[in-house]
């Protein structure tokens, strides 16, 4: 995979950039919980069977899973802001379609378009990496990563209030309005990133991944309806394995793949993505259990008898705590690194679920559980993009974070299926109505605790972070420290200046590093004084090729011994003018 990078943003980002991008993430996350208050009424509202009504939720999940890695890659290729606006625009169209119909098929189409916006989360993280100075990056990415939980938590009481006092279609009009506002703010405040990956979009890879994900997630989300041992469920699981294996083989042989599986297989990336699945599982359990426990009538002996709106308000601190955790994460990560904050977050989640087993007897206890879990999930979610960004090149940020967001979505999908099955199998049948039991709630919390324990084990095996710049850039606390971190980053590599025939520095010249197999190993743009720096992935012989508008190209061979001494190499462009 070829790519182009710049070491610093070419345009100073507005102070409103982070809030605007975080707002976009919150708006997108609202789509996930928008219909939670009216789930039980959907069959009646859409004049269909309960099994058909679940497609209104499943379609959003499937389209979001498919869109997330694809939009990340398109953002790397053609501009992250452009793809962010496109994602939000598709969401607005989908919300308006849903607002204007009560017909099942049309509603499913609208909901699928709304799920398309899930790609906004990794695109926002990528824009932050490209545009922000290093000392602000950690807390900004933490807030963006947590926005999915913040939006989900805040949407519950708001959606419940609307559903209780207005026509349910007003939910979609509100979502469309929020999406339109986010588009306007993005266009006014967020500049386009200068980073671009080279190459073309991997259409076959996108089709293969989309097919494999649909085949995988369909039986996960519908298995309880179809039967986990049914031929349909098992056949789709088997088909997903075949398709994803074939897709992986194809991606490994593609010059510019949709997902760089070699990068994904790196220990730090692989373990982070696997841990993300576990965090996704734990996050969704509380969202499924607490609202039901709070709304069950007191006549059951364990229900807390709260209204839909009050239940939403008691769960809302889950999202608020996640949001307020972002600056705390930044301080902890700056001192100890994102690996430590991920471990700490998972420990807090485990404490929250463990103590929650004995805190289900009063409404205020649900509030305590929400706050503790919000703090833990906020720390864990905030750590994930920092770990990914620290392990991949800048031009792959969108695609890599898209894949990581997908892993979290798979975790929530698995959580929804498993917890739904547990609550259904442990429910009491009262007058033909299935009533969840306290035993089912306890088992659900134990499953969440087990998932966190697995995630914690995976996090412990993450490589210990030393001082490479991609990690130190997230930990630098001032411009001066950021400069030192950048100097350390290029210690093992080439450095120099790009000059013209008269020895004048050439700014914004593209310098490409090519290895002995003819593959691009890195690229950058020269600064205003013509300086460039390029780290090398390993010792060996390289070619450095430089080109700039108005000058002929130039290439020079050089060898790096692989030690900590940089190789100084100035590149002189020919003096003749060439057409752009």
C-alpha cells in the first residue's frame, strides 16, 4: 500500500474542530439507540410480525458494519472531510425516508442508509490526527472515540421523551435536523486533510468484505429467531468463513488493498482489535439490562417501576461520564501510555459489573452502576484509537480506525445476540408475555465481566511502549516536547533538504522512499525550508525519489545500516521547468 504523508498540518485547525467532529460522532451514535424506546411497539407501528420488525434494527447494524471500513479507506484516498460530509448526508436522507413512511420495506431502506453514517467515527479520528498538534491529539481522539457511547447514552432519554409525547416519526425528523446541522458545522469549521493515500479503491475487496460481514452478522443478530442450530444459521456462518478467507487471500495479493492485512496482523493492532470486541460486548450489556430492570413493574418483586423517560435519564450518565473521562484519559495516557489506560479502563468495567450484581435493588443503584461503567468504558474506548494510530502510518489512519470501529460493532452485535438469548431463555411467561428475570440480569452481568476479563488478558500482552514517535506524539505535552518526539522518530532513517539547481530550498516537494523490492516504504512533503525526514522500516538499500511542481524529478540511492544514526542526504532537483 502506497501512501503520502505530511509531518505537520498544512493549515491551522480552528479551536472548534474537536467539538464539531465530536458532535458528528454523537449524531451518528444517536442512530444506534434512536428506536430503543419504541422497540416493543414496532410490530404494531409497522403492521408486521415481531420477527420482521427486527429488520428495522438489523439493517442499521449491517450497513454500519459494511460502511465503516469502506468509508475509512475512501477517506484516506479522496479526503476524510469529503467522506465525512457524504456519510452524514446519506444519514440525513435515510432519516427523512424513515420519517415519511410507516411501511416496513421503506423503513428498512431508510434505516440502512442511517447506519451508513457509522464511518464518521474513524473519519473524525483520522482528521484529528492529520490536523491537530501532537499535544492536543490524545484528548481529542479520546472524545471522538467515546462519542459513540455519549450519543447512545444521551439519545435514550431524549428519544423516550419524544416517543412518549409525540408521534414516533418525530424521532427521525429530529435525527435529520441534527445531521444537517452537523454537515453545516463540518463545512464551516473542519478543513480538508492534506493527507492522501495513493492507489485506487479496491472494489473487489470492498464487495468481498461486505459480503463476508453480512453473512457473519446476519446469523449473529437473527440466530435467536431462526434457531442457533438451524440450517440457515449454520450455513450462513460457514459461508461467512469461506468468503472471509477468500477475501483475505485476495487482499494479501492486492497492491492497494482495502484493508492492509499485514499491518492488521501486527501484534499491537491485532490485540487491540480483539480487545475492542470485548469492550464492545461489555458496553452493550448495560444498555440492554438497566433500562429493562428500571421499567419492569414493582409487582414482579424486583422491577424498579420507573417510566420510560426516568429510566433513560438514569442510564444517561453512562454517556456523560464517558464524555467527561476524555480529559482524564489524556492526562493518564500522557504519563503512562494508552496501554495502561486501556488496562485501567477494563479493570473499572470489571469492578462496575462485579459490584452491579449486588446493586440492582433501587433506582439510585442503577445510577451508580452507569457512572462507574461509563468511567471504565470511557477510558477503554479512548485508548483504542491511540493504540491503533500509534501502530499504523498516517495515511492508513482512516482505514485502520474503521476496522477498529467495526470490531467494536461486532462486539455489540455479539452482545445483543447473546444477552437477548439469555434473557429470553431465563424469562418467566406471564399471561403470554415473557418477563425478564433477575437471574437473567445476573447472568448477563457475569457474561460482561467474563468478556472484560478476556479483553484484559489481551491488553496485558500488548507490546510495552517504548519511545517511538508514533507513540510519543500522543504523549507529548507541549510544542517543545512534540519537536523532541519528532526528532526521535526520524533517528533511524534519512533526513536532508530538497534543493533546486541553484541550491534554493524547494518547499512541498514530495519525497518517496522505495525499498529494494520496488515497494514504497514511506513518503513525505518537504517543509518550507526544504527539509524532509523519513524513517526506515528496516536496514537495507533504498531509493529516495523527489519531485515538485515546476522541477524535474530526481532519485538517489542510499543504504541505511539499521542503527540509530540518521543518514543525511540532500536531494537536488534539476533546474528545468516541467509542465504540471
